[in-house]
C-alpha cells in the first residue's frame, strides 16, 4: 500500500496540472485577469490564509478590520490528517501572508505553497523557536523525517496555543508579521494586539484560578490525542496517556487493554474527548475503566458559538474540565 504521504504527493501533482490549466484559463479571460492583477488599494484588507481556525482567529483578533483571514482546515476539521484540495491552492495564491503553526502540525502546507506558486508569499510559523517557551517532547511516533522537513517535525509537541500565555506569544508574532506586510498600519496592529493580549491575560488568570480548585488527586487525565500537554503544564493537570498516538492511526486491542490497566493503576479521573474527533472510543474506554468522559473539548479547531473564537473555546474547555474534575 502507498503511504499517505505518497498519495498526497500524487494528488498534488495531479492538482498542480489542474491548477496550471485553470490559471492559464483565467489569464485569457480579460475580466478575471484584470481583477486578479490590480494592485491593492491602501484600504484593501490584508489577505491572510491560516492553516487552522484557531490560528485564523488569533489573526482576526490581532488585525481587526485591517485583515481578511480564512482557515484552510475548516471548523471541526482535522489538521493532522488534512487533505488539501485544488481550491486551497487557489486561496494561497491570493494571500498576502500565510500563517502556520509549524512543529509538524501542518507540514502539508509546504507542498501546497509549492503547488500554488506562492513561494514568494511570506509565511510565518507561530510555534517555531519562540523565546520563553518550555517545549515539550511529542509522544507521537512520526514517520522518518523527509529531506527538507523541519528537524522539529517529529520531535516536539506542536500544540502550544492551549497554554494561553503561549497564545499571547503567537499574537506578538502575528502583530510583527502584519506590520511587515502592511507597515502603514503598524501602529494599529500594535494597539489592537495590546488590547487582545490583555484580554488573553485575563483569560489565563481565570483558567489558572478556577483549575486551582481541582483537588490534587483528581488532576490525572487521559486525552484523546496529544493536544493538552501545554495546557496541563500551565494549569496543573497531569496527562497520563492518550487514546491514540497519531491522528489517523487506530490503536490496537493490546494498546487499549494496556491503557485501561494504566487508568485503573494510577487513578485517572476522566478522559478528555475532543470536538474534532469521534467520541465513541473515549466513551468505550471510559465505561470499561469506570471513569467519566469530558465531552466536547476544543483543541485543534474552534467550535460552534460561543466556542467559535480562541477565547470562547478556552472558556468552554476550562468550564468543562472544572465541572468534571472539581
Ligand atoms: Zn492536534
């Protein structure tokens, strides 16, 4: 069987041809060509494409009305196993700025940029080499690194944003990138990011204070995939294990039996299930181990209102966690 990576490569080669044909077609239609090549006026919002809805929201909050941002992975979609389409390549081709997380979360973006012919568009990686971050190792068993891939791709857990203080660092980097592509408005980006940063500071204290109410012996949890280690480290939980090692890979019966044994042995309080993954596995294991499931947590994607922003999803997450564990 071909590996998923090889399949992706084949698809992208096919799409590259399709995309080239479509672009050629667009160039011979006068109206379309004119619309696509006209220089942006000073009042045009900066076009930003982010890989996930969480990152897109951080950009939207930082840039306000000066930016127009969209996410490649749709709300509720799964970033680790995302399968980009030719439309995604077109969206990248129109972007002034491309925003990704990095650390292996959204590595598929690199080939998509290539397909879109967008290699001259600035790309920022929000999680890479952030001063002040204590990076945590990834438990996922990655493939062998491929030539040209970041050496971090398989070694570091990429889910930094679930620590709100680290999301503030993402905001700083977004502010600087927006000021770089739109220097005229750098003072506006400084002002709006400062306001947003303050709100995130309030949120961080709120989560910290409320999770402080959870008794010490109730702080051990199992999560669905390895999204929560930075959240746990920041707010005093202990992630004992995960149900799956890599999104897209089913655990074996032996893995699950060992996990149930571990849950009983160390006294796990609950299993964290996540909105973008099916919850049946979590429900089955929790029933088997006799512990509750914390349902509908948001990790890699924002959810439905009021969890449709980063702040909203983090508020919902900590409310659910406190309800289940305190
Ligand atoms: Zn994830």
